[in-house]
C-alpha cells in the first residue's frame, strides 16, 4: 500500500500464482542468498537440491509481503531483500530457512512502511483491555486455527479476508500479520517493531502487542460470525 488512503486499490492477499514480474522470483534470487559476491559455481553448489524449498519459501514470503506492503514491485522487492539478507543457504533445514527469511522480510517490510508513512507504526498509548471479547492472544481464541487461516488466505474466502485486512489501521494489520501469519511471538513482534518501525515505534512492548493482537482477533471473530450468518 502506498498509503492508507488508496489501500482499497491494492490487494493485500495475492492470487494463487504470483503476478508477472514475481513468477521468476526464485531464479532472480539465486545469487542473493547471503548478500556476498560469489561465482556461479559457488551459487550452483550451495543451491543444489534446494530448488523446491526455495520455491515454497518464496511463495510464502510473497504472500506475507503482500499482506504487509501490498502486491506488485514493492512486495517482490522486499522478498528479494529478505532472501538476500537472511543467509538461507546457511540454514540446516527448510523450517530454519523459512523462519530466518520471515524475520528478514519483517525487517524490510517495517522499514518500508515507516518510509511510506512516518509514524504509522507508532507504539500505542493507553491501550484499553480487550474486555470480554477475547482474553487470550492466540489465533484459536478467534475460532480459527493457523491452517484454517492459511486456507482462508489462499482459498475462495481470500477476497473477504483482503477487504477485512485493508480496513485495519497499519499498526493493527502489521501486528496481526506478524503474529498470526508469520508466527512471531509477542516478544519477537515488539522487538521488531521497536527496532525497525521508526522513532515513534520505540515504545512497543510485548504487552502492547498482545493487546493490539487481541483487537485483531476480535475483529476476525466478528468477520467469521458475519460470514457464517451470510452462508446460513
């Protein structure tokens, strides 16, 4: 999203296939694995047998990038930045590589969001408790598992989820994606926001992240109830 005003024009959730310009992503990042210059033979050896893993990581990262900053070149660019700085080739397995890449992506996304709209990721001041809506800062407290959320993001409900995400304030949307989609803990999310979200984000704490995430979960639960009523 270039800014909040035109967010309705930018899809935050990608279609099943990445758009033109991102389709050859895994090929474009082959030489970016650790940010250091290397010859073709070194790259080929490092990536031997890793093509499938890289393709899966690239697709997952682009999905998260699009939810954070929008589709298109900005999304592709921060994924490339993430892979270039994540040192994926040094990871022992796909799980470790994916987590390293997700953190690098979060850093690139937060820095971009702050450049676009300085102060949009400011730490909240005087957060009110979520009350009786949702008491736990856990995705399943909203009545949906992580697998179900992933199916919602990629399946026939994607447009409804897109519209819901687009209406969320930048900080709330960012916290929700980092917690529910990227899988960061409250402490990890607070640390990322405080370090990379700009001067006004320095005050983020784990408790503030939990409170904001609960607000997102309440909103998601409301959306699920409305969708169920519409179908029933």
